[in-house]
C-alpha cells in the first residue's frame, strides 16, 4: 500500500488519550453487561443443576447406607435360614429313626420335605419287603401242633426179599438203641 503523503504519525494528546480511555471503559462495561445478560439464564441453570447434583449425591449416600444395611440383614437372614433348615433336618431324623442322613437332603425346607416324602416311600417299601420275607419264612417253618402219628414203613410195592431186609435193619436198630 502506498503511503498517504498527508497522513501524519500523530501522538494523541493527554486529553484525547483520556477521552479514548473513557470511551473504551464504557464499551468494556457495556460488553460485560451484554455478556452477563446473555449468560444470566445459563448461570441460573448451572446454579440450579449444582443444587440438584448436591441433593442427588446426598440421596446416593443415604441409599448406599440403606443398601449396606439391607445386605447385612440379608446375609443374617440367609444364615438364620440355613440354621433353620439344618435344625429341621435334625428334627426329621429324630422323629423318624428309620431315616438316615444320606437320604434326607436339601438346602431349603421344600427340598427337605421332598426328601422326607421320598424317604417315607423308600422305608415303606423296605418294610413291606421285610414283612413279606418274614411271612414267607414263617410259612416255611410252620410245625403242626402235636406229634405226627407213628406209622410203620410202607411196605407196599416191596418184594419179599426187600421186606426181609427192612425187617432185619429195624431189628438191628432196636438192638443198638
């Protein structure tokens, strides 16, 4: 750009300098006012959100405490339930001496009840089997009351020689006794 021959490099006077400074200060304040006005709504929204975040953090901390307490209570209840199931198993075994610990199982009351039903069926089947065996053995070992009638040896169908030999054997036995 060519230089303008009429342009001079002039240094402002103190009065011009103060006037420009005053004008710039006014513009700066006006700009700050416009920025404040433009951001007022956002600043209020930020303040509201910060308050909500603070409230939510307090709520979260309270809920964490409740969760910890509920977890502790749950673990205690779970342990108590396990003890109750174990006690129920012991009572079932005491009430039913024919049951053994290996046929009563389960980690819940319902499981134990189910195993008790199955064990009851098993025990009744074993009882029935033993009763049937005892009855069969009793029938085999039945001895009629009284002594049987004494009868001699049946000699029908024996030859004369066989009859003579039988008679000699019986005589010999009588002599020995």
